[in-house]
C-alpha cells in the first residue's frame, strides 16, 4: 500500500472534534476543581511540581536498576525511569492531600464552601489548560515525525526504488501497512490541529519553538529513508562519527537498513548494536559537537 501525502491533509472535521475534546477537558477540570476545593487543588499543584522535579533529577538514578529489565539505550531508560518516578510521586502527594483535606461538601460554612469552590475551579482551569497544552505539544511533535515519514515514503515509492528496497518490496508492504496507517492518522491529526485560525492560535501560543517541530520532521524524514540515512552519515561534519567502528558496523549492516526502511523504531532502539553505540561515552561527546541541523538539511536535500 503506497502512502498518499493527500491523505494526511488537515480536516476541519478532525479539528472540530479536537476543539470539542479540548472544551470538555477544560470544563471537566473546572468542575473537578469546584468539587475538590482550593486546598486539594493546591496539593495537586505541589504534586505536579514535585513530579517534574523528580523526573528531571531522578531519571539517571533509575538507569542502573532498569538495565537488567529493559533492553534500551541509557538515555531512553533515563526518560522512562524519570516518567515512572514522576507518576509515582504525583500519585503519592495527591493521595496525601486527599487524606488530609476535606471535600467542599464536608465544609460547615456555606461561605467557606463557596470561596473554596470558586478558587478550586480557577485552579482547575489552570490544570485543564496545562493538560491541553501537553496534549497539543504531543500531537504536534509526534505528528511532525509521522507526517515526514508518510511524505518520505510516498516520495521514495513514486521514484525508482533503491535496490535494497526493491528486493524487499513485497515484505515491506505487508509488514509496514499497519505502521503506515498509524503514521497517517497521527500526521492528519497534527495537520488538522494546525488548520486555519485555530491553527494560527495554536502556533502563536505554543511555547515550544517551531524550529523544534521542523527538526523532528527532518528526523522522521531521514529515518524513514535508507537513502537519506546513508546520506546523513556522509555529511562532512559526520566524517569523524562515520569512522567510529560502531557507526561503521551500523551503516553497513543490512538488518539495520531493513529496520530503518520499515520504520521499526522500537526494534532499532532495542537492538544491542544501537544500544552499545548510544551508550559509548566517546561517541556521545562527538555527537554533542555535531551540527545536527546542517546534517539533516543535507540528508533530505534532493532526496
């Protein structure tokens, strides 16, 4: 099945559904804040702050514990470990608030109930806006990668196939159909969100720089095309990196090329050769000095 870039075009219907979801989400948090009251809502804020601090500081501490159970690069383990710790801390602090403070309905004074309910609803509005922002950022980030993958695959299949892909064409079409459908849906959702006046408002209010989404799109384009991935490794700034034995092994490995061609990101991350390269301290230092933006531009130029 050949992905069509037109399929990922934004839909006003999809946008209307998302706007409805956003409205329901914010109203839900406002009503929830009204019922919980100010003190419980403030505890939720404290729990949120504690969770973020834990995720930022505690991720690296989890890596040695997670290695025996999860076969992933250390940086991925750090992110996942930080996320799990953050959820645990948030649940713990929020539970303490539930135990210590009464609900609005249990307050004796009507005036106190009203003040607590109104202030809790205001804090609930903040929570709703925060959750909505997190949802928008996630959709735009993941959608940027998915959109680039769909368009890259369509472009690659519309031209003469790379010899590696030509040999495996039937296998890739069968195994990649499900992932292509998911990528198409994610890309269409992202493009629908960015349509028209609503999309302009989203872009203006999103604190994440637009360049970040552009970079993610370029990364998706490169990783969805073996030709672009090979070109990325030939970029002048990548010559030092390409001479590293682990990079040479990855570049010349047909199995790795297969995974890239099929968009099997999880399999790539779990491959021991990828893990060894990602955890190599010398290689990480070289990567820090690497001009990623120029390399991505070079890789997708004339692809």
